[in-house]
């Protein structure tokens, strides 16, 4: 399958390395607004570099992986869909649900597949937790929490033309860093009915929040909380806790560290097969195995006519919830979310 890369930054380099590790895929073209970075990435992977999107899309391709600034995802995705190209899009799928809806409409009309890079869903321990909950072994949902207490150095923002800027990033710690964990709370515990949140910019000189907290009411009646920061030095492993009427599972980074059931039966057993990335303190991705899994899953969906582990409508949910958080933080009131059915994919 012929792959095009949209973006020349760090995450596009990660996408490219992951693609190169998968048999049957070749990177044919790279497009980026920064012509120098796009050319360098293209040279590294033996592809053709473009600084014009239309010319890039005219190259013979089957799919594109979009890793440009968040606010450009829908616009570029719509253009690619109209050319009949399947779309695998870095999180968030875009920064607003209105733009996402326009993208999904264009993809439906073009009959192309849309996937979102929420690769944590395919981490072995997290996927096992999803299956465990779906089998009903954790019991009735009671409480869920996500904590992304990370640190990013000032240079992370000052060295980028788009990070920390609302027009291109769409938000801060919650929208950019913690959205993976927001997605997991939705995936594991189902849709959210209401959210109340506060945001602040406490450490970094940026336009968006570096610190946020939210209280969540799930449609099931379960409660939850979410913390997201890039302001907590030195940065700590992401933590997810899910409690049902029959027990509790705790995940740190991407590994289950405890799984306790009232029955005394075995819970989720850690595979110890997670990645080696130091996400708590660095945006650098040294271990691409999780990205390889999400790309393989997407290619499988394209080739079989199936559905990716996270398709476009499913990827929209985390943005809708974060939009609700931001609206709540602005108004000082809880926000009620739409009651859309949530697919079950494991």
C-alpha cells in the first residue's frame, strides 16, 4: 500500500519510522508547510518531497497519515478524501467538532476510511482491560480517574510555531497531551453525560492551559475525574484507575500494576509488553511499536472493508468531551453532552 505523510515534524517522523517497520507499506511522498523539514524526512525514507498540497495529493497514493498541527487536520483530510485517499489522522482528529463533522461528511461521500491515532487502545494491557470490562467481570461501573501529570520544558513551546497557540493547537494539556487518556476513559467506561472543569495557565508562557481538572458524570451513572498538566515537574507516569462493583484495575503508563477483584479470582495480568517511551517528561517517541499496531489495524480495516479500532466518529468523542470541559471552565457551569451511541470495539 502506498503511503503519503502529511507533516514534517516529530510525530510525522514517528509515523514514518512505524510505516517503515511494516511489510507491504511504502512511503511514496511527504508534504509539509516547512519545506526544509519535509524534504529532510522525505530524503530519510526515500520519498518525494512536496511543499504544495495539491501536487502531493496528485502523487499516486492509497492512504495518507496526517501529523500536521491539529487545526489543519480536517482541512487537509477533506482535500485528501476528495482524492479518494484513506485517512489515518493523528490525535486530536481536529480541534472542534464542527470541523470534524465536515471532515466525516466528506469522507463518507468519498467512501474512504478514517482512523484516528489512539494507539493506546492497542497496548496489550489496556486492550486486555477493555475486554475484561466488556465481559462484565469488573461489574457495574462505579468510578474512573485519569491523571496525566506531565512536564514539558519551556523550549517545547517556544521552539514550535504552533504548540501552545490556540489557533493551531486548539487547547493545551487536556487537548494535546491528555486526550489519549480522555479517550481511554470514554472507551473503557462509555459515554459522558455531564462534565464540570477548571483550567489554568500556571507555569508556561502560552495561550492555552497547562493545568486542568474535570469532574465527569458518565451516562451509566458512574463518576470520574480527569487531571491534565504539562506544568508538574519532573513529570509522572500517566495513571488510569477504573473501579466497578466487583473490583479495581490500575494502569500506570500503559501497564496494569494492580487488578483486584472481590471474588479473589485473577484479574487482568500484566503482559509487561508496554512501550519504553518517557512520555511524562518528553514528547520524543523512541519506541514505535504502538504506532505500528495502530497503522496495521488501519490497513487491515482498509483492506477488509472493516472498521479501525478508532474510526472518525469514535475519535470525535474525546474532542466533544474536551470542548465541554473548556466550555465549563469558561462559564463556571457544568456542561451536558449529546447522547450519541458509543460503539464497542475491542
